[in-house]
C-alpha cells in the first residue's frame, strides 16, 4: 500500500482532492485545538489571553504542517499548500473583520480557489513566470495578514 498518489491529480479530480485534503486539515486542527484548549486551561488558569494565544498559535502551526503533509500525500504541490495557507488567512481576516461570513465559508471557498489557481495540465509545463507570480502573491497575502494581525493585537 502506497502512502502517496502515483500521479498528480488534474481536472475535477484536483478539486475533489483539494476538498478532501481541506477536510482532513480541519479535522486534525480541531482535534489538536481541543487538546490545546485543555492544556491551556490547566496551565493558564484564569488568564484568558494566555489561553487564546496558546490555542491560536497551536492551531496555526498545526494547520500549516497538516496542509504541507496533505499536499505531499495527495501530490497537490507546494503552490497548492501556499495558496491554502494564504487564502485561509485572508478569509479568516474577512470573517473576523466583517462578522458576515461564517467559518464554514473557509472550508467551502479556500480549497476551490487553491485548486483552480494551481490547475496545471500534466502534458504542459507551467509558464516560467507562473512560479514567481504564485510565490509573490502568497508572500503578499502572508505579509498583509501579518500586518493586520499586529494591528488587531495592538
């Protein structure tokens, strides 16, 4: 039994694997968050900010690691993992800032965006500028979220 897929998914299969990967990420992050919540409750006592910081940091680190693992197992690629993380951060920022979207929208919107943006035909190489464009847009999204997070915390 192989742990990884033999070939990278293409077409509608890529979108299906993106949603399956996102579901796995959500399940693992929620399970780790439950454990982190219990640990934070026992170590932080009544300090609410200590508990929230611990749970948020644990969820972010777990999410990034599980997305990377899912991208490797399902052969979705580093660009897919980067887009998953970047778009998730931006959608979470919108959810927190507007209070109009639900966290369920993260699970519905993000995998489709990441799958479509990284849609590559297996018989053709991507254009040379595509890798740098992907990396640049992911970096811009990460920096924008970091700035928003610092401003929100201060």
